[in-house]
C-alpha cells in the first residue's frame, strides 16, 4: 500500500466489500501535546474490554525525515507485542497520491482485517492533516495548557474539526483556564447539534482516559441516533476520492512538466515574468489533461 505497488489496487478492490465495520477515530493536535501517549492509554483501556485495534500514525510535517519519525511514538511500544493491536507509522515519502491515499488504503485494510477500532494519528492541523483525518468517524483534538499557539490555532478555524477535545497534562496550573478559553470559543458556534465536550486528561498516568473514551462513544451514539454516521461516511469517502484524485493529478502534472521541454519553457517564462501564471496554467492543463478553460471559449472538447 505504502509503496504504491500495483498489487495494492487489487488488494483494496478485493477487500473493499468487507469494509465499513471498523470505527475510525482521528487524533490530531499540535506537536508535543501527548497524542501518542493518549492513544497508548486509550489502547490499554480498550484492550481491557477485549477490543481489537489498529493505529496509523501519520507524519506529514517533515519532508526531510524520509519516513515517519518514530521517536515520539515510542510510548506505543507497550502494545507492539499484543496480537490484538496493529501499529503502523507512515511518512510522506513515496506516496504517489499523497498521504490521503496511503492512509485511506491502510484504514480499509485494517477494517477488512477485522479491527474493531482504528486510530489515525496526525501531527498539526493544517490542510494535509485535515485531509488525512477526514476519513475518521470521530475526531479528537488534543491540546496542552501553556501553549498559546493551541488557542491561536483554534481561533484560526480548526474549531470546526473536532468532535471531542482533550486537554492533556491536566496537572498544569493553566489547564482549567485553557478549558474555559476553549469553551468560550466553542460557544460562538451555535449551529452544531453536537457540542464538542472538553475532557482534562493525564495520559502518562491514564487519568480521565475512560471518561475521554466515554465522550467518543457518546459522539458515536449521537451520529447513529440521528442517522448521520452513514451520511458522514458517505461524505468522507467522496471527499477521499477527490483528495486521492487531486494528489494523483498533481503527481502526474509534475511528471508531465518535468518530461516536456515545451511545458518547462512555460514555467521558465513565468519565472522570468514574461508570461503570467494563469495563462501558463491554462496552457499546461490544455496540453496535459486536454482541458481548456470553459469560460473563455477555448474548451473545444
């Protein structure tokens, strides 16, 4: 799957009818807030209930790491020898259709393998991260008190993302203040039928981890009661198709431009300011995808 091996297509095609049974939980938040520790504590709690689990840890943040950096995932090592838990760390390297494609395939395979729950962990909350966790049924945002950037990130619009919020390191003197700040930001959005609950946790000691899981279960029940789980999954899968398609189209475009002197010349002209970027885009799209711009009458197909 990760190496974009042609065999992956056949595997996913054959397994796809067996999917749709696992519940996917996306876990996101700024680096260093304790996402891995929290997932590890949740896995421990859930294994006591004899539920099988998959964990896909995605690192879209480093183009230099040549793969996922496993250092911060070391806490998950507690579960490496447990046959009921499968853990995979993914980096940005080598995905033809981008991380969206690799993550979707990993989730489908773990789902078909019979895992009850799959956690998708990602660093940060930028566009690529939102894309990656876009396939989750419930999204948990992890924050840490004392990091002002967390609240700034909330104000910047990622408040629309989470269904449940965990403020980790609850012993921190600013933990309750942060909870109040987050609550006041959430109160601005009155249109959502589900109000994201905020749970103070201490992952390393496992404190309030059962309560956090309870909120995830409540969100799941809320989606199922309103008939929105199926609707959300349909919307997410449609979004994934577009995310994967755009990733592939970008890779195809870059390759086409690299292989074609005429298209490279267009880029050179833009860089020398001899040609404007939009004209260059139109010509590249016309040549690579045979697409004209319908608005200016050049679309003859």
